[in-house]
């Protein structure tokens, strides 16, 4: 799969690359667990798995360890999800309940990137700027039984060192801008590998209108409203395998960034749509045809 293009093609200026093979349910990583600071490209290959997967990158606060994230932090989410699925906790009470169990440092957990859902047989990538610190790579999707993939073992621990990667910010081959009620796409749809710069527009208060976009391949039975409902992690059936549509990749974030970079492959003609997940509301869509 092609990489996001950089300003200088010299070998020493190529981005550091982490190859991620998704398994059910683990990551097979072709990279050291110590990475340099700077722009790092993560390539998620979902050729060997039978379920849809994603990679979220989590920067831990200084007082937390990788093990504590998997035990103290994840055990709280596992418990509240189980209680919600069993009807013990209502959706409106999830935050209060989980906050009772989360460790004191949980408010300082920083998600550098999330989602970028990738269906079996697909590959996708994103390039992100990582600061020094301790990180986790995790998959928040769920099994058919509603178990979070992280709990099943889908996580990888790594450290970002002080040493700089010395890699430039990627070029903007094509651009997607997320407005309040529109997905603006500066790109001519066609088959091939495509690299995107994703811009996040803000409201007058400085808050982002949206924080994610995904590409899906549709068929005659695809209902994008149902897709948006399925993408809601808090729903009992949300983000459970199997998915209602084929996902080709994308980008989601929690941290405060204005521009993100990702790329994906379109291997066949057909009907496609950009999908912006909207929690407890109508999703934002932009359908198009690849000839």
C-alpha cells in the first residue's frame, strides 16, 4: 500500500513506519516498541482477521503504567459495559458509573487518534505526530458477544523517545474538510491508493463540529442511518462484529488537532460514501460513485 507522500524523498526523511497486522484478537507488530518523536505512519493490514478492527493510540499520563491501563482503567469500562448490556445501568448513567471506578489519573489519558475502521481484507493507514511518552495501541471494537477487543488481548505497548524522527509533515494530496452540515471533499473519485489531509472546522466557541470520517463501500441494502447507529460504541450492539457495511479506513481523534492525515485503497468500482459518525443524532454522509 502506498504511503502518504512527504516533502523530501530522501531516504533519511521518510516517515518512520509501523506495520500492524490485525489478528482475532491481537496485533502482530513489525516495529520496535521504542519509536522516535515526530510524524509516524501506522499501516493497519486486516487481511488475516475475520472481524473488523481499528487502531487507537493512547498516550498515558506520567503516573500510569501500561499494566495499570489494562487493569485499573479497562476493568472499569469492561464492568460498566457489561452492566449496561445486562440492563443494570441506563445509558444516561454510564458516565457517572464509570467515573466511580476509574483511577484518579484517567482524566489525563490522551487519545492521539481513534477508529479508522478497517474491514477484513482491507488495509488502511494514518500518519500522526507523537510526543515523547508511554503509549498503548488498542482496538475498542467488540466481539459478537460484546467483549471489548482490548480485553481479548488486542493491545500493544510502546514508548516514544525524546530522539526526533526528523520526518516532515505529509503533503496534502487531497483534502477533506468537516463542516457542521457538510463533508467538503477536494478529490476526484477513482480506484487506487489515495492520501488525504483531513481538516476539522470549529464553531464560534472554538469547538470542533465533528472529529471523525470513514469511507464505506455500499451495496443495494446499505442504510447509512443504520451504519451511524452501529458506530455508536455505547449502544448494546454498537461496534460489534459483524459490521453492517464494508469499511475502508478513515480517521478519528480525541486530542486537539486541526489537521489529520490518512490514506486508503479503493480497489474496485462501485458505490461509496464518506460517513461522519454523530453520537445520538443523524450521521453526516456524502455518497459518490467510482466508475
